[in-house]
C-alpha cells in the first residue's frame, strides 16, 4: 500500500528529506514524488521544498518562501513558452492557446 508523502515529512527546513528517502518510505518511485507533492499541495497540505528535500511548513515564512519560488518558476516557464511560440503563426498560437486552456480545465 502506498503512503501519502506528507505522512513521512517533518515540520521545518532543518528536517527536509530527499526524494529518494521519501520514495523508500512511501513506495513511490523517485520520479513520482514530485507529482505526489503537487497533488498533496493541491489538496491543501503545506509541503515545502528546498535543495535539501521536502518538509512540512512550520511557519508563515516557509509558505511565503515556497510561494515565491513557485511564482518565479512559473514566470520562467512562461518566458520559455513565449519564446517558443515565436516559431508559430498567429493562427497556430491561437489554436495552441485554446488547447492549453482546455487541458487545464
């Protein structure tokens, strides 16, 4: 039986756990851990991450830090997408935007 990621995490950045260790404890693969973290975050679990691994938020600062990093990452992804879209015609861009919106529903 697979275990939720949050169940093996501890509060505080000093208690961060690497994905490989979480995978061993939960039964997921290392590759699946980031997907599971995304799902659990969307379910309301305050999972934070840093170079040392994943941990549960311990403070408002932890939440603000992860939200800031996610905001920055989203901006970088958007810049890359915008650069790639320059290779398409306006009609192709419209079609791609329509498909992207439909996929996110």
